[in-house]
C-alpha cells in the first residue's frame, strides 16, 4: 500500500544519541534558539514565494486568490489525494535503507549495493568530497566514501536521492518552474536542520527528513495551481503568500502522516509554523528560514547587508548560514 512505503524504507530512525558529522566551525554552535520574529519570517516567506513564482504580482483579483486557497483547503482534507500529486521515489533505494538497519551488513556489503546504481555512486563520491566532510585527501572509491559518511550520513544521502524526483522534478506551467528552486531549499533546509539538531537535543536524521519532506506540500500546491488557475501570473500579496504557505505546511503534515513517517517528523512540520512547539519543530523553523534567506541572497534577490538578513541570521546561526553556501561541484 502506497501510504507506508516511506515508512518501511525510512523507519527506525537513528537514536537521539546518534550524531551527524559537522564542520569544526559549526561543532561548537550553541543550541538552536527560537526562530526569528514572526514579522521577519513572514517577510522572508513572501520574498521566497515571489522568487519561486518568478516574480508574482501583488495586484491579482481577490477572486483569483480565493480560488487557489479554497482548492488548497479542500485538498488538505484528503491527504491521500494530495500524496497522489507527487511521484514515487526510485526503486533503487529500499534495499539499501533496509540494509542500514541490519547490524550484520558490512561496509563492503553496502558498497556493493551502492555500486549497482551509477547515479548513486556519483552522488556518494561527490558527497564524501564536499566541504561538509572535508576529507584530508580526495575520496575516489565507493568503499572510502561509505566509510567516511558512516551509516547516518549514508542514510541522509539516500533520503536526499529518494526525495529529489518527488520534489525537484515536476511538470506543469508553474510547478515545473518552481520545483528546482523548491528542491534547492529542501536540500539546504535538511542540511541546516541536521546541523542544528544535536545542539537542541533533537534527532539529526529525523531533522533531516523533516527538512526534506516539509516542502512536499508546497510542490502539491503548485501542482494544484496548474490544474485550477489559468492566469499568466500568480498572486503575490503578502496575505496570499502567508495563506498559501500555511496550507502547504498543512498538506506536508498530512502527507507525512499518510506516508506513516515517525510522529516526531510529522509533528515537527506542524510545530515549525507555531509560536511554541517541540525542539525539533523549532530546529526546523530556524533551518527553513535560514535556507530561504541563503537562496535569496545567493540569487541576488536580497543584498547580504539587508536588515532582514541581520534580523534572522544572528551570531549564533551565522556558522550554519555560512555552511549553506553553494558547494563546488
């Protein structure tokens, strides 16, 4: 049954004591605090949505806004129908994820399974040589990459590979344009969440999963817009952006439950939009806004010295923000 396919593959998340390897510049970071003020977060959300939509206008008729928001509200009542608007993950992933839960499986066994997929091999070696892991010498083979990443790092890599087609590869007028940017934000949000999680006594792998899946609802929203909206430009008023992103978060929460993700992951997605919530929800909220700002700054939508950046990227969060800089290929 489709609703539990992710649960079977990603179930058995690492224990709270598991750590994620972090650069030295981030390892001493204090525990993640509450995210920036709601006004700053709302401003970041609006700028991010307009960037996703390719410069959405703010003067669309209220009837157009209402049409989209009403359809999203109806879809939120049917998580199974919402989940059907995004594709399944590649079939190469399940065996590896099951094997990572088996203590008897060696690194050599994992290397042989990874070797069956050339795309996964390339991803693994690229990840091992990234600035995030910073190996003393370049890693050139699968075995060395598996050893460097460890089981938790490999699980995160597999999660990312699994989610890429779900989020980043879409068809449709608006979804096709927005999906690659949504995927970039998902990757950066997941990395930031996993980095911040240990300092908030949260589970790094669950934080990583939450960072990836929270944008599933946004993809579904764009897919729905393609079905019901015929105008050339999307509405871009601040009120519309806030309402749409709120619906998208609710959709992601419902889909996470539908797919039987760990309750902590689904709960974090809901909590990230609340003033007070779980430690994992607070981590996700901070990671989400950091990732959005990073993309807006790197795309030239906001100058680095913009007051909005300073309001969000506090000295405590600056190392994590810097970690999200684009990595060299």
